[in-house]
């Protein structure tokens, strides 16, 4: 039986005027690939938004078309999610993908059934009508990615088959209702559909008539105007972390209101080596009005005697808010709080498996909005991470900030297993510095998604010259990933690992052993705590 369909959560109040540009709406039926559809649309320079299929929406002249996503449901399930495709297509062009295509076919009287041959993975699509605008320019045989238990066995009357595969009679179809109506049985948004992006682009440009005006430059002009409108002559405070999102968000807000943006960058004592000063220098270069607060001693004091990962996270989160609030109180008349929130954090997901279990209390380390009761300013709220980077480059933010690996809010505290002390931080900072610099110097930095060193609470025996040593072990971690949700360990060259190991052991007093972590996520996680 299919899992129970949960209703989406209520959205938070949001004050920034919506982005004014042509757009596509993606109605989400709970597929794991829905965000990939959105990213493919955005890559074609067309703005789009994802909303749960059941949410009402406005139709205005900027809305150019609708895409119906896939779903873990079968259209024949009793509680299968549904909308009226017939009503939609009266107003706009529609493209159904996988479940969306099956729902369309079934709505008009087609036959959708569990097929004897389920199709998962790669398949070869055979184009039957190369003159139609959807498959224009696509190879006669093109690799596509299938993931479905049901198949469309018969199309409704008046529908035309555009493509087949060796196993299924309908891989793509069309029908001319009031507006064009298309369906794809496969997932064009998935990397393995080699010409899928072109098919999506064909829908956007040839069928919906989108002018592909969604560019970083356009976003910047539009956003600065919207920020001016929202903020007026008020003041904004914002916590900066040296990360991509907060830096890009702050630069946009600064462009709109200048020094009425007050940035705060806190040294919590568990940053990387020299990071506090280097990041402050870059902010200065960018002309941002940022105050650096060295609160490291306070953090060390409170972390003492607390070896538990979650306790460390909570302490760091709480102290950060206290330090930030104290600084905020020194500035008169603050009414707004800037945040680097990005789209994946706010998409109202359609949950099909119920709430997930908390493995780590990650991303709420700050918890500032709940505490501060200030109006939020979130200029990146509708951007994906790769778009944030593009906007950052367009704004002239240097690559050492834009192309940084992610770094966790609790910093090195969750890479020092057990109790954190100032001495251990210094030790790890040195080892991490050697490792990260070596990655950068060899050009390997850009090939991994995230890397760092971990200080293990293990001492072992070694020998240096004629002396016996009894010192700490450092683990090196490097992973490849797309979004941090799953990750593989990076296959760094042996010679590189050998050089880094030598450099750490020879230069960092207190470390006599280096190991490399070869665990993927799942079942391991990226951070060790
Ligand atoms: P895991 O360890 O769960 O990490 O595989 C996935 C991503 O999240 C980062 N991470 C954190 N980020 N506060 C953060 O801001 C945290 O407490 C935290 N824990 C993990 C981790 O670095 C990786 O990018």
C-alpha cells in the first residue's frame, strides 16, 4: 500500500516582493527528482518555482507553463494525489513527467497499468515524430532514464505518440487541447537522460515561448530593487560566517542600502587557521560594513568538560546567539535581520514518508530568527546553490570565498572528537591548514565537495629519530557529493596522501599518525560527530 500523503507545512510570513519575471510552475507530487527539474529549468535561464500539487496558485501574464513532477505513487492507488489537468491546460501549456504523464493519460481516458516489464535505469528512446517541437534536434535514438512501475499502455483518443522504447509503447506523447499538452514517461531532468536538458529547453522555449531572461545580472538588478522597497530607510543586522550564502546575501543587501547593513562576524575559536582575519579582510575589500568579534575565549571556557557532539553544538549555538544579540543591542534602531537562506531550505516539500529522524541537529545552529523577532531579509530565498555562486561571481566576490567547501557552523569543534580545548584546536588547525593548502596547490580542491582533518582522541606510539613518541592521530576526510545528502569518499592519489601525511607528521608537533577515511555516506556521515 502506498504511504500516507501528508499535507505540506504552512509557509512562514515573507516580506520581500516576489521575483518579477517570466516563470514556470512545477507542481510537486513528491518525486525525489523534483528539485532536479527546477534546476534544469533554471539552467535554461528560465525562472521557476516548485509548489506542492495541492496548493492554489495565481495565474498572471508572467506564468508561461506548468510542469507536473513524478511521484512515488501509482495513478491507480486509492489515495493517489491528483489535480485537474483538464482545467490547467485550458489556461497554460502543460508537460507531465513520469507520474505527471501517467496522470494526464489517465485523465483523458488512456490505459495506465502496472506493466509486465518494469523499467528502471537507462533505456533507449526511439523518436517517432522528429518534426514535433518537443523532440526537435534530439537524436533518433537517445539514452533516457526510466523509473516507473506503471506504463501508459494505450493513449487516449486524439493523443499522438512521439517516442517509444523497446519495452514500452509510449515514452513521449502530445495532444493539442486549448494549449499544448505533453507527457514524458522518462525523467529528462536526470543526468543520465543525455539529451533531457534539451527536451526541457524545447518545452520552455518552443512551447511556452519563454525568452530565457533569467540571468545573474537580471537577478541582481531585480533583487536590489526589491530589497530597497522592503527595507526603505531602516537598518539591517546580519551574522556573517565567511560562507558563500551569507557573503552573497550581504553583498546584495549592501548594494541596496550601503552601510545601513551591519554585519557581525564572530570568532568562535573553532574556525580554520587564520580564517577570522582573512575573511574580515575580504569583507573589507568588498566594502561591507562588518564588525569582527573575537569571542574565542568564551567559547573555549564553555566547551570545557563537554565531550558530547550534540552538547557541543548546543553550546556553540547558544553562545553565538548571546554574542550576536549583545552586539545587536549596541546598534540603535535595528528592525531587520539579514539571512542567507537558499531555496532548498524553503521549498515546501511534499512528504510521503513522514517526518525524518534527526541524525544531527545541523542547520539550526544559529536559531537567530526565532530569538530575535526581527523582520527577515532573505535575498537568496529562491536560488539554488549553484545560482548563488553565479550571482556571487557576477558581484565580483573573489573565488576564495565563492568556491569554498562547505564548513559546518560548529566548525572544528565537531572535528575534534570528544572534549575541545584551545591546544587541540591549534593542533588541528595546523594539520587542516597543511591538508587544505596541499589540495589547493595540486588543483584537487575543486574536485572534491568537502574536505577537512579530524583530530581523533587516540594516542599511539611512533618513533622519530631515536625517540619514542606517543601522540595524536589525525584522520583526513575528502568526499565527492552533489548536495551533502549522500557522498562518496574521494579517491585522492596515493602520492598526494603520502605527501600530506609526511608534511603533517614532520611539521605538527603532537601528531605522529595520519589515516584516510574511506567511508561513504550512507552509512557513515561526512563529519565524524
Ligand atoms: P553530515 O555529517 O551529516 O554532514 O554528513 C552533511 C553536511 O552538513 C554539514 N554539517 C553541519 N553544518 N552545522 C552546520 O552548519 C552542523 O552542526 C553540521 N553538521 C554537519 C557537514 O559539514 C556537511 O557539509
